[in-house]
């Protein structure tokens, strides 16, 4: 993108958000004039946030979130088989397998179809305390509902799963043999037919950027980011379970559970986002303190977000009126008259079904870092 165009877009977006925030009484996430960040004492001096670079993981410094919508250049990045270069004009999306009408679609075909826009935020299945929950982002997406394409193709009776293949391919050694494998994830037929799923070709009003899966990626709102296959090239309908690396071996949570009265180690693919909140910023202005954070979940409506300071009671936080069903949900809490010294801050979220974000002690015993959604204690010094 031309630097002047990018600067103009940022100024426009910033002015629109500032106007909306002023109208609603909100100043988060942008820092207000005279407001300062209160440093977290749980972040070691050695911890760093990487700039966006080709073929590397990028995470946000969540303390520095400046907009309700994450800029394309700061939305988190994870890739496993590199970032393939794709020519938009020659790119084709194939729909194959157990369908009545196999299809091959160009980018123009998709863009000329009936499109929808959605605000969707999500995190990596490996996001967690070790990265201070920085593998996260929230964007406005435009694309075609996946269900429209599947209905036109005509999914046949007996089909069980739909596999989404990306153009990112690598050689892997499996049982002593080197084979070429594409990044792929699958959805059951009911999961794939959800009306909110989309084939996205725009991100925040721009053509989908190269790093984020140009020209088209799958978007599955309410699911961890691994489900949102980038550089999408094929949709394949089949009658059997897909057991590729990123469904059967990687992005698999191994945890201890009680199964019919017997304690067993259970494996499950990372799919829908767990109910989670995290405090990401504390600010001070004129002696007044605010605690701010985000919530992510599977789209189930929320009942409340609460904040606890040290051993005090849980206090209700205020939700940002800009929150939508599948966006990240921002919240703020006015921290009145904190005493000097170090303090511990924790948030928890409850949904309308009465599910409460688990404490660290309530999380199942695990041997992987996937799905880190427990209550996260932060510390600051006043």
C-alpha cells in the first residue's frame, strides 16, 4: 500500500472512531489526552513484540491497542507452510467431491456474487499468558457466505465433512516417508453450513492482504484462528473424517477428563473459542485509574464482565457499545482510589447461559498450551 494512502486511511479511521467514542462516552482503546499507561509488573523486561516480517509469527502488544478495529498490519499472524505468492487473475477455487455440481470459481466470480460484511475478532488456538494474549485481532471482513457456494454445488446425502485446502504446501516426513502436504482444516456439514461462515476477500475495506491469505480465506466466526484457512484453493466434500496434521496431530488439545466415571487423557481438535477475558491495560489520568480488557468467545451473548482487585469483591465492568456478536468485546472498569503498592487484577466473564470463565485451578490438566482461557492475573504498582 502507498504510505500516503495508508496514512490517510488511518487518519480517517481514527477520526471516525474518536467521534463514535466521544458520542458514547468511551475513550478506550485510544489513549485520551493526558492519559498514561501504568506498567504491568508481570511483563519481564526481556519480553519483546516482533514487527511484522515475512514467514514469522506476529503478535500484538495488547497494551498499545489504538483502535477498536485492528489495522491490517498489526493483526496477528501465524503460518505453518510459508506465505505463498498467488496471482489474483489466475487463482481459482475448486469445489469438489460429494457435490452435484463441481465448480471452479475465479476471484471475479466471487466478488460479483452477493457479498456480506461482518466484524469478526479471533485469536490463535495457542494464544495465552506466555504471549500476554497478543495473538489476537479484530477486523471488518467482506466476502461471500460459504453456504451460498455449498448450496449451489449441492452437497450430497451421506457427506460428513468438508475439507478446506490452502495453497501453502510443505514437505513433511510421515512414518519415514517425505510427502507434500497442504495446510488444511475440515468442518462437519452442520458446522460448515452456518450462515455466518464466509469466503473473505476484503479486510478492513482493502483487498485481502498477502499475509492474511490473499486473495481468499475461509472465515469461521467464533472459532480459533486455525480454522480460518488462508490462501484457499479447494473445498472438498467427503464421507469420511479428515485426519490431516492440523486436525489429527497438531492443534490438538490433550487433557485429562472424566469419561463415564473413568479418568482418561482425551484429545480434541481446537475448534470453537472458549469463554475468555483478559485485562490488557491500566491507565491513569489526573489521579483516576481505568482497567481495560477484552473478551473472546464463540459468539454466545454475554451476561457480565467483572474485575477483582486483590482480595476484594468482583465488580461489574462496562462493555463497549461497539461490541458485536463475533467481534472482540472490549470492557473498562473505573478503579477508584487505589492505594500505593503492588496490586493484583483479575477479570472474569459470564455468558447468558451462566457459564463462567474458569480459574486456572479449574482448567483441566493438559500437556499442551492450546486453549489457554483461564482467568489471568495481572500485577501493577501504584
